[in-house]
């Protein structure tokens, strides 16, 4: 387990980052019998994703790079701490008109927030409130896919098709669900959900949201998606319009 410092873009929420990234003591090692009662696609994915004997870690710190669509596609680098169902902090840096923009999205301590600044000083986008919190909680439920070792903290039920399983989290008293599509060999292919948000300025509500997992990599006995595409209007004729995120995960430190 590597010691990952709090990234500069997340220093305003240092305490949240450190709490989410704290080690989970001496977690129990994974045994395939632990998933025997789960829906078959979930069993297949977890047996593929977690090597026998791997500690059932409850959080991960990720490094990634990619492109995010802010008007046009822009390169970014990011660090993220993710600890479902407690929360996440995603801290990133990109450039607009050649100037650095840095900040974070988070869900922690029961609330969501976005805080992005030009040059570290000038606010570009700041948002809090119930709608931001609800949207961030939905994101947290879907991103459980990046911490498969946390599977026992969720409820699992059959999905809408034979290759799908539904995972439901209780996040600060509210339920959020995501459906995982799993390939024949156990590889996770897609995460879909009805996520709260206001894509393209639409009224706040639940809209189709999805993530395509196009590659995977193993870190310390845990196999997770390493090439991701995400966006709104998933599975509809507006999917290409709604896509806004493309990333490659370059490192994962489980704890």
C-alpha cells in the first residue's frame, strides 16, 4: 500500500481525503465461497476481479489521465480517493485557453460539492446543495466497480438480463443503484443507471447514465477497468452527445 499525498487540487478538503483514504485495518482475505449467494453475473465478475486471498480492501486511491468535455475535449490528469459507500474525492487539473483549471468533485460527510478555480484563485464552477449531493451519490454507487473488494457492503439482485446484476447501496440513508453488465469470462463491460442530474441544462431529474469499460488491469490482486468512457443519455440516440469523460487509470493503491 503506497502512501499517496493529498493532491494540491484537493487541499481544501484535506480532512475528507485523508479520512476516505485511511487504511481499513486487517481486512479479511477473499474466498470465492463469499459470493456463492450472489446473482450469477456478480459471482462471475467478482471471481474474475478478486484473486483468492486478496484482502477485502474498502477504499482505493487512483491516478488517471484522459479527456473531459468542457465545451471542447480537454486533457486532464487526476487523483481520486474512493471508499463506497462513505464517499469519494476526485481532484483534477486541466487547461482552458492555456490557463490551468484545478479543483475537485466530492461526496463526503453526507453532502456533494463541485469546486473548480482558474489558476487556483478565480472560481470557474462551484456548486453545492441537494441536487449536487444526489447526483454525487449516484456517481458513488456506480464507481463501486473500481473497488470490487467492497462488494459485501452492497445489496445484490438479478439485473434486467441474464448478463446483468443490480447493485444497491445505502448512502447516508438513501438508496442508489447501478446495473453491471458482465462478459462470459467475468470481465465487467458496462455500468448503467438512472442518475440524478441536469445534463445539458435539462431540469434536474433521473436520466440514463453509463460507463463503458474498454480495457482492464490488475493491481495487487484486484482487476478493475482501466480504460473508461462515460456520459449521459446512455443507450439512447443522444449517447454521443452526452459523452463527456474518457480516462485511463494508471495506478491504484488499495487500502
